[in-house]
């Protein structure tokens, strides 16, 4: 667990904070951040220059549910108000501003803490210049985000970004481009293509597609009756037996790239968000399709993975901000954060006992976390490129993974051992699905194919292609 999280949790619980390594070095000389002079003529602005710096380097410990030192830096108003030490900024006088002294490492305690990434000399110079120019706040002239109108996706764009295996092993669903194809898992024959009846061309003819954009995520409910699909700004919940949509969930800022049903079938969690701007986490009531809770700013970048704990009381999430986090269900209350990946965290899962979390990332690492202790148990590598997805194999301490190296692998998370590999893929893999008993494995990727394996011995059983047009 990172140093700042330990401190914030202890402060929140009203516990005394022990003498930490940084405080032990209080007599040592500080190493101030080098001073640079910016060759800049135009004014420094809050929206473009300052807010991104504070969001990246300060917001984790000073915004939302964690506000150390009663200093909320998540808004301009909170920043100017200051914290328990008083005002942090003296407009027009950067040299007298507490924020500059702490962030520039000329005064203790330094901010961010020594365990975190400090401001760069350029970032510090921008802050100084902004304060010297009067520390002006938002202008109100923020450019409204451009509304995105999707055009019809070319049929040639057909990667398999999402796959799912039904719990009873009767069916395999594949998101190929903007279509969802459902196959008989035993024979490999095409059963149906899920199509939204409202999606029509200019003449009113059905387009025969599920979404306008690429299908980013698929998930079967644990009773196998429902299938959820995520795409740009929407999620559809389908009746598996009729092939018709039951609910259409909207209100998303961008792509929905992660889905998970709670084991009791009551909730559906979604993950996504606008890249580099915010990570969206939402939980919906499955029966009604109504939003139960939205976790604002749960991650500072796109959320790539969501997974309910086996008992359904917690939700694990991960994202491009390099964090794994856990939240209470259904309140959305923050529980813990796990830090250690050095690149995007692409997926996350729970061991059957609900005490161990496993994550994988673009840093090619698979990490195992002790939830109660908030600590990393082990880290191991098994792919030569990013690990894009993982899924636990039933109640076993084993996971299936796929990666950008076209690899498909089984690992034991208790010891990090790689005990089975699956061949035959020739390009980047995005998706993996597996039956609860581990005997049926399906993977998909850039080739536009779904390969189905015997999970017990690694044998390639069949390759599922797009159905031929009548």
C-alpha cells in the first residue's frame, strides 16, 4: 500500500500516525525542484494549464472522499480556501504561497510526498507564473465537448474485442465489429445474430447490427438468461432465448469497455469513460435497468475492468490511471486502492474466497493482492506484450489470460506458475471467456476469429468465423 494511502486511512480512523521515513529525515537538507524560466507570453489559464497538473499530482489525496489536511484541491474554490494550515495561495505572490514552498520542496512536509512523483520543473514554473499573474480561476469559456455522431461502421472493421461463454457451456457469444454472433458451443454452428430493431438505414431497412460502434464488452448473467453488451455510450441487456433487447442503458460519456453481473443477478457493473479525462463506474439494477449508483471520478482515466466480489458486497475496478480500487456495493463507498502497476491496468478479478485480487496490465505484469492487508502478494510475467484480459477459472486459484503477443495462458495465482498454453493465434488478442468448470475456453482478437479450446488439455477444438451472408 502506498505511503499516502496509509496516512490518509489512519488519519480518517482517528489513529496517531507513526514516525515515517520522510519524517525521520526531517533534519536532512531538502533538494528543491530546479527553477526554470518559462518563455511564455500568453496568460496561464486554470482550465488548460493548472487544473491538469493538480488533478495528476494532487487530487488523489486532496479531493473527493480523501481530503488530507482538510485541503480540497479538487476545485478552484477549495484550492483558494486552503486547509488546516491556512491559505495555500497568495495571488500575485508565488514566493509567499505555501503551495509553492511545499511543492517546490523548499519547506516540509513536501507535497506530493517523497513516495510519489514530484512536480516537474516546468509544472512548478507554470504554477508560479499562474499565481504571479493573479491566480485567476475558471473563465467560464470552457469549450463545450463536441457531440459525437456515429456514422455506420464499415463492415471491414470486424475485430473480436469481446467474447463470453454461457455458464452451461451451451453457447459462445462474440462481439465482431458492431455485430454480436451467438454460436452453439458444441457444434460451432451459428445460432443467431443479435440485432437491435431500431437501427435502420435511410430507407427504414434494419441494419442487422447490435450497436452502431464496435462491441467492446460482453457478459452473461450467472443464470445464463441474460447477455449484456457494451459499446459507445450505451449498454444493451439481451434476453438470450429470444435474442431481443430487454433494456438499453444510456448516459455514458464514452465507450463502455467492461461489464460484470453480480452472482445473484441483481446488479450489472459497467466501466469505461473518456480517455485521459475521467473513468466511469456505474452499477445498475438488472430487473429495472435503473441506475443504482455512479461513482464519480473513481479513476482519473478510462476504467478497463470491473468485477464483483463472490459475495457481491464489493466491486473491484482498474484503469488507465494504473490503479486497482475496491468499492462497497451498492453504496459505491470507496474501500481501498492498490498501487504498483507501471502502465494501464487492463483487467481485475477476485479469487473465490474474496480475499485475493488479481490484476493484469499493459506493463506485462500480473499482480496478486491481499485485499485485507492492502498489499501485493506477488507479481509475475507471462506475456511479452500487454496482458489485455484475465478471468478466474470457476472457484479454482487459477486464471486464464490473453495478451498482445497472441498468447493464451493458464496461471496458478497461488504460486505464479504457468501450467498451460494455447497456440494457433496470429495477432493481438483482446478477449477471453471460459466455462465455470474450465473445460471450454474461447478467445478473440484482431484476426476477427474466435478460437475455441479444450481447457483441460489445450486442444484447439474449432475456429468460429463470421457467418456467411444469405
